[in-house]
C-alpha cells in the first residue's frame, strides 16, 4: 500500500468516526472505532515511512538534508 492510499483511508475512517460521534447513535461502534484508531494510526505511519514510490538522491560527504526543490539562494534567509 502506498502512502497516499493509507492516508486517504485513515482520513475516511476519522471522518466516519466524527459522524458517528456527532449523531450520538451506535455507542458500541464508537467505542470499537476508538479502540481501533491507535492501531490504524501506527499502521499509517508505517506505510508512510516505508513507502518507496519516490526516489531521493543519496547525500554526499559533508552534505546535510535539506529541501531539494529550492536552492539556498532562493530562500533569502541565509
């Protein structure tokens, strides 16, 4: 599963949770959804961190991580 799918599914799940909570019905379902939410959150974090669909260049000797879409001169801070 890629990161976009995992985040989308978790977002849909959380919206469903809010809808069930707002209606006040299905208290048992709400409790089960609440208990399941940390597991889904940890799984989503795992899928996002292990997603390999994008390749990033390896850092060279003496290089530090930074934004690859901007040059240092464009930032205007340094």
